[in-house]
């Protein structure tokens, strides 16, 4: 998602328009439904679940990176580098990429939590990670449902682990945003 957004934001034009319409089409389908469809067409296993998660996450990431690149491209130092005759890869790597790293890291930490939720859901439904590979969703599905009345902790602890992991990644992303947002640094 980052590379697609970086290239589309920097190059603009017809390719950007086509790629953004493809991203619109992918984002028009709810993420979990899209992930289920991908895993249903392919074979249910960990690799295909990861592929499905990537397809769900890439459009959002590319849009955010593209917006940050479009904003960074308007800075005077980028115009100066272009006027001095710097090549496009150099401008991207030295002037634009360092200035869009903060939003990329914040979004990546938040999407990690979403990826955990999607993987747990796919595994819970039986189309994600397959036994004997451990997965929190698989733990909820196999032992949690079967022994809910006799041993509720078999469902409570995997569910709690999922919740805490997602909360942790979201709080980490929020902390990164607070630390790197210049508006919040000035006022805080």
C-alpha cells in the first residue's frame, strides 16, 4: 500500500486515476466480506488468510500515503529540488519519503490491530489458520464454544488476548500520532 500510494501521489495523471478507481472498487466491498471471498476462492490456510488481509488493508494504506505525498509535494524544497534537476527517485527518497514516514507508521500500528481482528475472525469461522497452527480465533472456535459452560476461561482468555492486543496497537498508534503531530506538539 505504501509503494502504491507513494508512486500515485508523486506521479499523478492517468495511472493514478486508474489505480485510485481500483482502490475505490476494493474499498466498496466490506473488508471482512472481501477477506472471506478471497479465502473461499483460494484454499483456507494461513498464507491465503494473510493474502486476504493484505488485499483488505492495501487500499486504505495507499490512500493515506497518497494524501501525505500530495501534501509533501507542495513544499518549496521539493520544488527547489525539481528546479535543480534532481531525478524523481532521489526526490522521492530524500525529500518526500522522510516527510510521510510519521503517518505511515501511525497507520501501520493501527492496521496491525485490524489485521489481528480479521485473522481471528477468519480462523474463528474456520477459513483462516488451520489446526495445528495456533490462532486466537481458532482457540475461541474449537475449545471456547465446546466447553463454554464447563470451562469459560477457555473462551475468555483468547478473547481477552485479542482485545488487549488490538487495544495495545491502537494506543501505540495514538501515542505515535500525538508525538509526531506538529499541531499537537505546539499546543501540548
